């Protein structure tokens, strides 16, 4: 009887924690080209074109141009033009070959979908293979534990997107808006290792996927609570964390239980763990004429000429969480990370968002310029990538890194 009870208990526990486990590796749909009139696919071998994934493929040349035409899609392959029967078609490469679009190479399936008079390209592939094309762009380090931490976080982020975007045309974008994915050319061994060793591992809160997981480049001493950056509801695992050597010493003494790992001595200082980043400290000049020009039309009209600023609220780390812009007509309050996109500055003939909101603004000078001194790069919530690399360098494991930056979470294998 006792045995039976134990068995029942086990089944119940197993079922509860198995709710989020899946049998096979999930597929992800990555948007690689958006609203473009024409797409060229290049491949060193022939490629296969499908009207419908269940239909027989048509073998065509690896040099193909695709564009929207009327209600359909036109495929121009080696001088031969094929018109699709629908507004959605698929391409696959020959075995051991890839398809090149805009200098990036992709495997598996590329879906071309009509979007008005334009087309978009979506790469369908298994989540694990997707990560091989993310890591080189999001965190490429010689310290494998930092890459493993990034693999688990990027997997969590992508899987949460898959679950949330079932009704959409795609799950995730391939640019900075979500996370950068550059396809599958020349994947290095350490990238493969980092993904393979962490296969199926995701970050959970109470056994549910951590759907708001995020990360950034350089926090410059402390990360920030999500509510002071995105103005969303406070999330348990997105709390401000001190990213310093002293904080790491304390973490090592109180939280690390895995004694098999040899951790190097950590210097006793409040210097940031991410001190190796070139964005640890920076200075930019912002031309207020540019800020006024870049403001959304209704706001430009409402505020008028900008005459000054006032910090209304700061986050836990000292970042500006609310900034009042004073104008000749009206005042306007900008929240959290939006400050970065309003205070654009010119860099190499291009407008860039301000690197962070960890800033001190000078007074406006005679030429309508404000000098901004700042620290860090990115929105500052979740793992600090440069800090993670320092932890890996000192011998911490990817689990240690994840638990240092995200509180109260558990890491779970879903396949
Ligand atoms: Zn940091």
C-alpha cells in the first residue's frame, strides 16, 4: 500500500512538472526579411520549391528571384518563370547545402509569404538549430559557461515567443528587436557545444516558462527592476542585482553549493563585473534640434522648443526612470527605456539611440547641445552579458551565472 501511495504521489508530481515538457524539439518561425519587393535565393546546388508542404517538390536552380505579383508569387529561376497558386510557398535546399539570402545562409525551410505587394521570408527550423545562429551574434566569448548561460536564456526567450505567437505569421524577428539570428554559416565548435550541453534547458518560475526573460550588454554596476525600465508589472526574477566583485564574493560565500567547481579569487572592490566593456563609461553630445526633429509629430507640436529637463524618478540602480522634458508650450514626461529612443544622437552620419538611461545631462549650451555622461549599454534588465563573461572567467558555472542575475528561478529540461 505504501508503495502504491508513493507511486501515485510520484505520478502526480511528475504530471505537474511535466506540463511544460514536450516530446520533440519545437519548431520556430524566424522572420528573416520583412516587407521587401523582391528576394534572391542563392545556393551552390539546386533547391526545392513546394506550393504546399505536403505536395511533391519542384527542383529548380539555386539562383532564384522571388517577388509578389497580383494575388500570387512569381519565381524566376534561371530564366524560367513559375507562378504560384497561392500567396505562400516554401523552399528547401539540397542535402548538405544551405540557401543564401542577403549574405546570410539558412537551412531547413524558408517560407515566402505575400504581404500586400511585398513579400516576407520566414525560416522554419528546430529551436536547437536556431540557437546555433543566435549565439555568435548575441554572446560570443571564449568562456563556454557564459555561452551556455546565453544559450539557456536565448532558448527561454525564443520558446516563450513560440508559445505566445501561435496565431501570428512568425514567432520571432531576427534583429535586435527580439534577438539577433544570422543563419548557419561556419558555426564554431564552442557554439555547438554550448547549445548541445544545455539542450532543452529553459528558465522557469514555479515551473512555468519565464516569459519575460531578457538580457543586455553592460549594466555598469547594477541591473534594474523591470518596472522602472519597461513600466510593466514587477516580475519576480527581474529585480535589480548588484553586478560588482563584492556582490560576487558574497554570492560565492552564501549561495554556491557546488564545491566541485574551483572558483578563482575575486578581488574585493565595488568595481563592476562588466568593467571590460567599452560602454562602461561614455560621453555623447546630443543636439536638441535633432531631438526635436525626431520627436513624433504630435509630441513635437505639443512640447514646442525644448528649454530644459528634470529627473522626476530614479530606479534602484540610479538610472533615470522618469524624465520631464520642459518645452515652450508644455511639459512632457518620458518613462524608462523610451528616454533612449527620444535622445537620439548622431554617430557616423546615423542616428543612434542613447546607450543607456544611466545618465547625467548637462545644461543646454548656446548651440542647443547637451553633453551627456553615461554608463552601460542596453535596457539594463536581467543578465548583464559582460558581467556573465567575468563570472565564467572566474570559474562560475552557467547555472551560477543565471541564478546570480535572475532571482527565484529554476532551470528545467523540457526535452
Ligand atoms: Zn554588469
